[in-house]
């Protein structure tokens, strides 16, 4: 069937370039291996490419590809000392818990899965209602062309996420 989804690779590039523009140079990305596999390694590919491309600009990229459990995240941040940590919901939960407990030396945070773009957390807004509407458009267009069943040539619409600034990842002053 036809498919509509977020363009994960391009969305990750957007987030990394925006965070870079905010003044961050030590990037940490925490991703669960199962999620990485499901996304066909798009996020990690974009992250590693960004690190290679920006290495001459003083950028350092550290990847944690493991179960994103609190102790793993704590060890990763202590060892790698990122200026900013990027991750999904479970990483955000850990970060917010540490922040509310007034933990010191906590990096800034940006999420790959912004559910409420309310300005408190920075990250990628994938706009799920829009993705769903594009999916419905694909089905309706197939129906209007009087095509039935599984399409011979499948369409996959890749939609760019939007970056939303938030207090969790403020501009750095040099």
C-alpha cells in the first residue's frame, strides 16, 4: 500500500543544524537499537554524517545506541559530557526527572518526538495529523483513478518535520 511518513534522515539533519546554529558543539544522541532498526538507521546515519561534515568546525558527536535506561544515560553523559543530548520519549523522561531533582551538569535536551510543541522542550514536531491527512490523500487519489487492490507502483510520501525551539535547548552564549 501507499505510505506517508516523516522523512527521518532529513528531519534529523534539520534538528542537528538548528542545534548547531544555537551554539552547541558536543552532541550526544541516545537511541534504542530497536527504534534505530525500525527507522532503517536514518537517524544514526544523519548523526554520523553531520559529525563527519562538521568535524572541522569543532563538532564532536557521540552516539549511545543501547537500551535508553536511566543508568545508561547517566553513565553516557558523565563519560562523554555532551553539551546537548538528543533522544526520544524515554530520554526526555530521564532528562526531566534529573532536571526536577536539580542534578548538576545536565546537558541541554532536544527530542526527536515532540508531542506538545508548547515551548518547554525543543525538538522535532512531526505533525502526525498532517502525516495522516497525506496518507488519506494517497488512498483517495488511488480511488479517484479507479485503482483497486494493492498498487503496482507503491508511493511513499516523505514529509519533513518542523524544528520547534524550546527552553530545554536555549541559545548558548560564547
